[in-house]
C-alpha cells in the first residue's frame, strides 16, 4: 500500500512535534528575554516574540488566555490570577487554573480561542499556525516558545510578569527563584565532576540532551548527562549506548506509563548499569521537571537531592 | 516500445502445473542452491547486525561472546557490559528484526497471491489499524500497561489486529465465499474506522500522544528475547502454512473458477492463508509496531529477481525480508548514533529508490 510510507513519515513528523511539546522542548529561536533591569511596567510595552516579530501591548491586560501550562504557573505566581479567563487543558497547576475556561493548545480551535475575548493570548507552541491565524483576527498574541536554558526560563518569568502588569511581583519571584537555585549550586562549589545521569522521558529511551532546558538542570548540577553529544535536544538513545555509558543515577519521568525502579531493574541486560546495581533509580514528577515555569527551582532542588544525597540530607 | 514487448510477453502464469522451474528466469539457479545462498545471506546479516552498533566492540570479541553463549566455548575475558550488550540487547534485536522482516514479507507475498492484487500488503485487510487501535486503547487507559517485564501492549495489539481481520473477513463472506474485491473493500473500510477511532483516542488524550506515536512508528529499540518468543510460534506456523500453500497460490493466479475446476479448494486455502498470515503479522506488529514497506515491496523485488513461482517466491521473500529489515534496523541505529531513527523511515527511504531502480532495469510486468 502506497499510503504506508507516507503515513510513516507523517507519523514521524507528528511524533517529533509532540515529543517537543510533551517534553516542553523548543526550537533554537532565542526566547523573548528582556533584561530584568529594564524599567518597571510602563504601558504601552513592546516585546519581541519567538517568531522575531514585535508585539506592542497598549495597556495592562485584564483578560488573559494562557495556552501554556508554564505561563499559567508564572501568571498565578506573580498575582495575575484574577486576570486569567482561560487556560489550556494541560494547565493543571495551581488548582485555580482548573476553574477557568479550558482551551486546547494541542489542537487549537480558533473560534474557541477568539471566543474568550482575551486582550492578551499567550501561546508556547505554534500548532496549526494558530499564531498567524490569531494575528489576522487582530488579537494580541504573545508567542513565546519553550526556552533551552534555565536563564531562558528566568527571562520568560520576568517577561510574563511585565506584560501582565506585575513587574514588581515578577522581580520578587525571579529573585526568590534565583536565591533558591544559587543555594543549591553553592553547595556544589567543591564538586569536580558529578555522577553520570540518564533522564528517561519514555520507555523507548527518549531523553534530554544538555542543549534543552531540562538538560540544563544537569549542567547546573555538574552531573554528566549520558546523552551528551546527541544531535537533537530530545534524542532517542540506543539501549546498548545506555549500558555502555553506564549511568550512576537514573531519573524516570515516565512513571505515568508504569515505569518504576522495579521495571527498570527487570529490563534484560540493565543489571550491569551502576545505577541499577546501587539502587539509584528515582521517579520525578514530569509536571515539575519538564515545565519551564516557577517550579524549576523545586525541580533543581529535587534533582540535587537525588544526585547528591550526602550534601542535601 | 520495450514496455509493449514486456506486456506482450508470454504469460508466465500460463503453465502453473509445469515442473519445478516453470517460472524461473533464464539463468536463475536451481531452488536448493538459491535457498542455501539465501540462508547464508541471512546468517551473514545476523552476524553483521550483532557485530555493529553504536558501542564499538571488536568483531573477534563479538564472535567469541556468541561462541561462549551459544556453544559454551572459551573463557570470559571481556567486560560484563559487552556481554550484556551483545547477548541481551543486540542479538535479540537483530533476531527480532529478521523474524519480523521475514514474517511481513511472506505474509505480503501470501496476501498478494491470495487476493491477486499487487497492491496488497499484510496490513491491507485490517491488521495495522486493528493493532494500532488495540495498542492505543491500552496506552490511553488510566491503567498502567507495564507490570515488571510484562506489558499489556503486545496482547492488546494482537487482539485488535485479529478482531479487525475477522470482522473484514466475516463481512465479506457470504454463502461460503469471500470475493477478493469485497474482502479488500471491507478491510479498507474497517481500517478507516479503526484508524479514526485511534485518532480520536489520541487527540482526546494528549498526554499519551508521544507514547502512542512512538509505538505506531515501530522499531526494535526495545527488543528482548521475550518478544522474540512471542513472535516465533506464529511466524513458524504462518510460514509453514504459506509454504505449504505455495502450489495452490500458483494455481490461484489463474481465474479463481478455473482453479476451482482444477481441484483447488479455493475458499479453504484462502481462509487458511488469511488466518495464518494475519496471525503471524499481528504477532509481529504487536512487538514491533507498524513497519511499512517491507510486506509490499520485498515480495515484488523477489518476483523481479527470481520469478513468479510461489514455491520460490515464498522462501526467498522470507530470506530477503529478514536481511532487509536487519540491515534497515542497523542503519536506523547507526546513522544518527547514539540516537535512533524510526526504522520505518529507513525502510521507505532506502527501499523505495532500490525498488524503482530494479523496476526500471527489468522493465517488465511485475505482477
């Protein structure tokens, strides 16, 4: 059947796309990241979107639609909660987000998004060219792709605080996050080279490379990511490569698919891996670790505890 | 001009009851020698697949590890990791790829013969869509689908595939006869329905999309001996049944009515081949996902190279399918090492140009 190879290619494209979404990975586009030293909120405010276009926001938005779970978390954290009228289906934190109108960011419905009459729409993934479609309708769309570094995440926290009219709270939040992360990295000052680590996104061995923001956690923590040198930000590793690179710690972000320390230990051949021998397999919550929002500080602390239990009792 | 001559050439199916080499091309070797060479090619591919990988292990060490594991020869002088990589990861992967390749290829040849349709492949009457739907249901359900080394995925995909084919066949059959066109149309309709249901489930459960798609795309990165054990019995039974039906498949290339008059139990052969080939394909799909192209193109390639006789076509398709998928998987895990490429992408990207080149070179009727 002629259709099958084509179907395969389509599936491959879809898979690549969804992995990027699921892992909250982004393109290499520089994220819109103004300097935190910029003057406090002064509307009208002009910012640069991930597609390179400038967006001018005339006055503080009163009806915000967030189609990004990370942006939703930031907005609530800086006190913009009352302005939020709609969030996407994946926005499940904080709990208040569940009470807003729900939109689909994965299969965006133009009519539904326009229908909430938001004066600011935040989008992290340009599914089906939804950004251009909303632009044509004259909507105010802030398109910010997932950054590839923790610095990029901090930049977006600050940006979202400013565009929502909460620059002051944003400054405080960013400072608090930085202090917490600094406290972690300070404790690692004397670490020369941390443990080798394998971060599992799913049970077909997709993982995070150092050039993704999740991979950046491990760089900050001085751990040696076994996916180093992979050609993409979210590569799929060969099993033999995992065995050969012998991770000392395995981080599982796929517990919802049924994976656990037990299932990893039961995989044929994996018994030779140090992490398996020494029982250093840990489950993390992907909603905390894979979301470029205010909880990156929590993620860094959690990962530090499992990588260096002696330093973080 | 040349094409016209090709079409006017004597119909190779005309003397289906002639001797062993009835359809052999001039210069084609006797069947036994061909089979021996094919077996040697498969063994060479297995050895190549087992000795190559992103982790560099010297060829002699690979051979010594295999000798020690299979024959109990020699003493262990290599790192434990290497032994595990060869024995628990590469070898099951290579064997599984070969087994799935052989299964898809002989099933494809059987479907093409039984349905007398050159576009037929093992997925045509519902196996692919049924397996996909079964797997998706398990993947999106809130129940965890993995329990230790046991996974609900293969059985669910298998049941889905078998159900879809059964429904297609059941719908097409009336008065003890399942006409080919009705069977194909029923299969296409069932596939469309199952695919839509699958798409709906995927879209309604975004968080599992990546898992579902990664399964559908197929591949051998998670191959284990356990999976080899799942496929092997179905492949053996299916392969034996199709091999045993080869003579009937030759006669079936005539008009079905003529075949009936010549004493071929057309409907019974059809049912036997469809049941066994579908079960084997379902088992293969359940552990490796939907790998396209092999089941369609490998049998046609064998026809172009070695002629139309199903007694040769079926075993040569098995060998060619095994070699092709082992090499495709080797490429899938090598080109972007240490990353993987979906094997279906490799089969289509490498297989299609080769087949087109062959088609141009021979310039004669393929089917």
